[in-house]
C-alpha cells in the first residue's frame, strides 16, 4: 500500500486501517477507497489494490455491469457487459458511457484487470482493480516484485475515477 500511495503523488491521502486508505481526487470531490486484496497461490501470493468509489444514485433501479477492453491484440474500444438487474436501466447507462468522450479517453489507455459497477438500494458502487500497484511475493525462489503505477497510468486512473464520479452523479 505504501508503494502505491507514493505512486499516486500529491493527493490528499488518509490511511484508515491496515491495507485501506481514503484518497480525495480533487478538493470538494468525494473520496475513493483503496483496499488491498491478497490472493494466495501454492508457493506465492499476489497483492492487488482495488479502487472503490461510492456515489448516491439519482434514479431507483438495480443493475450490475462490467467494463472491459475490446480487441484481441490491440485495444479497439470499451465494452459494457450486462451482469444482472434491469435491462432497460443497463441500456441507458451504456448509452451514457458511449457518449462520454472524456471517460472513453481515460479508459482506453488505462491498464485495468477488472472494472465493475453496481447500482442497488440508491447507491452506485464502482470497483476498479488496476494492473499497477500490485506486488508478487514468491517463496521458492524467494523474491518480491512491485509493479508500479506509472505517471501516465496515474493520470488516466484519476481522470477515469473523476469522470465516473461526474457521470454517476448525473444518471
């Protein structure tokens, strides 16, 4: 977590507990929670960091969706995949995302493993797991490797989180 917080640069950061921090994107904006996730494997474990954003929903309804890059070898776009809830609500959200040039410009070069969005009980929950900010710890042979968030990835990450905040406050 310490490596990641140093990679995020001069943001307002507050550690709340072990493996959890609150990051303020801009003055006056909401906070993003950063949480470590540990995946145990046979002789190693991988620590990834997940960015969680929570925004009050203006409309009632429930939907779960996932965003991912399209293209086999090169990124050609962003796909919005329905995972549950109301189909009509999903279609409206997908249309909002498709029309938002700032969001698409931030997401296309962003290296993320998983990006999920859920609306339920009057609340939007976004979870973004970035490729950077991860650490691989191996026991045999013993080594540890941190994958940093580059300055370009940091700017795309912060821009996409800000864009999601703005869009979700309007939907």
